[in-house]
C-alpha cells in the first residue's frame, strides 16, 4: 500500500512509516511530520506527482500530456515521473515544468 502525507507530500509504503508514540500509545506516522493526521492511502496505480527528478541530458527527454500534468520520460532512464504544469504569464502562458529548480519549457522537448 502506498501512502502519501498531504502536509509535506512525502510518499512511501506503510513499511516506511515512522513508529511514533503519544499519550494514546504507539502509532505510525509520516517520517517528516511525525504525525498521522495528514496521511492518505493511495490507490494502486495512482499517479504520484513529483516536483524533482534527476535531470539527465536534455536531448533524450520527451513527455506525455495529461490534463494539467505531464509524464516526463528519458530515452535511457525511462519514466522520470509526473510533473505539474506551470504557466508563464509573462510569455503568453507558455507551459513549463520545474526540474531540480530549473524551468524546462515543454515546447523545447519532444511530445510523445
Ligand atoms: Zn509529512
């Protein structure tokens, strides 16, 4: 079972949750926030949107558009993950994603 913390956007499996203790006893919580108050079960196959990925050579990158997210691929590394699309208001809403805090305009890479 995959789990996401909606406070810090940590995702992992239930084995990766942290054992914590409070007045009511032991419980499992987010390893970052140390609370279970924001945990959500993810359905199998649910898309996990990431905001950072290893940035390989820009030449091999291509993407698949799906609503307001894209799946980014690299021809050697495979799937890099799903990214939220941002819109650059100063450039007529030009679409971009951010990787390692770097802007990557979608029109500079190939679409699947
Ligand atoms: Zn958290």
